[in-house]
């Protein structure tokens, strides 16, 4: 029951009655098939009429998903401590008593288009890693439209710097999905530009690495991705609300446009997507840029999965495999950084 309730909340927000979806192929498990073949989204499909509508939708989602996330943490015996670090709200997630902690710490950055996922709702994806023994700090960064660019990335970077100062010998990995995946990549750019030590590893799950409607799968997978559906709905509204009139091809908004010299200095980076993911082009374009820059970059594309669907179904074999891939990457990357 780790994330089932949170996934149900998400589904209730996203699904539109009577809409069709592609059937699940035989190459996915029965547990994942229901999610893969679910109807396409409603909320993400429709543009917001106003900034107030975005804020109201976030409030509703944060309340329901936050309750579900805290309930999941409690059932697992995961400690959730809310505090401020560098002036930013964070939640420290510790493994249950007796579960040996893994090396280092993970800074987790939630997704949500820069407009959704605030409060305890922003810990859901990290809980399976904590159950495996990882210590996680989840940053509750400020959200648009009330707080546009660069509020979100400034908050995440401030927390990262504070974690480095807490224990300079402790390796820090940064992990996020969707908007969190983009912010993970952006944080590395910020660190390089500021002359700060880069993270030991980056995990950028289906990163929103280009806020503009650029890339093949924004078109070829429109209506196929049954999580996001289309760029032209709420995604476009969210991009406009966060960018607030700035050039969306600024690398601190769309890291796929970063300079090659900066990308060359990135630490080991794992990128994740799915064959039905609207952000597949965002992910593979970012992977190619990193490879051409000479960075250590790896790409996993999951069969049949839409955007971020790799963590939505708790009891699916695909979900277990996904977290096993993350753990192996983290152990290999962080253990090399230990003194």
C-alpha cells in the first residue's frame, strides 16, 4: 500500500470519463497493464483559464495527496521530520529503526510542473528508497504562479549547499522526476556556475528539460501518454506561469540548451523515460547532449510506460525493477565518493 492511495488520488485528478486509451501490450505485467491502458487525462489536457485556477487545483491536490503520502510513511515506520534548511521547508525521511542506512544522502526534488506537489505530497516517490535504507531530504520548494522563476531552483540549490555544509565528507546525490528531473539537471548547472562541488550522482527521471514545445514526442505521443496527454493543456499553462515571460530556452529553465563545457563536468547521470512518455524526446535529447559532452550518462527507457508511470503501481514488477535500478546506480556512484 506504499503509494496506492497517492496514485489513486492522481488518477482521480487526471482521468476523464469515457475517453479511450491504447491497450496494454503483452510485454507488461498484469499489475502494470491497468495503469498502462487507463483512460487519458483530463486536468493536464486542459489549459488553465487563470492563474487562480492553477493555485486552486494545487491546493486540492496537495491536501489529498499529502494525506495519502503521510499515511504511507506511517505504515512503513518511516520518520518524516519537517524543518527549515537554508530558510527552505524540507522533510527529512529516515528508514525504519534497525534498517541500516545506505551511504550518503539523497536530495529529492518532486515533480508537478512547477505548480503542483507542495507539502507532504512531495515525498511520495521517495518513500520506496527510504524503505530500502536511504536517507532522503525532500525539498518543499516554492511553487508558481505565486512564486515564478527562479524561486523553485533557488530553493533546491540553497538546500543542496546546506547539505554539503552539514557534512563535507558525505556524498550527496540528487534525484527527481519530471519537473524534479529538470531541476536535478539545473542544480548541477547552478553548482558548476557557483564553483560549488557537484553532486556525487544525478537521477533525472523523464526530465522536463525543454519547456518549449520542441521535440518529436510532444507530437507523436500526444494522446498516447495517458498521464500528461498533451503539451497544449495544463503543461503549457504551467510553463508560462513559471517562466513568467522569460526566454524558455534559458538553460536554467530548459537544461537541454546548456553549454557543452558545463555538461562535460556533470557527475554520473541516470535518465529515465518510457516508450509512451510525452517527455521521451526531452529525455533522449538530454542524454545525447551529455554523451557528446563526454559526461557519464546512462538512459533507461521502460516498455509501454507513460510519463513517470514507473512508480505509480506499487505491486507491479516494473516498479520493483525500477527501484532496483535506482539503488544499484546510487550504490555504485556514492560508494566511489566515500573517504
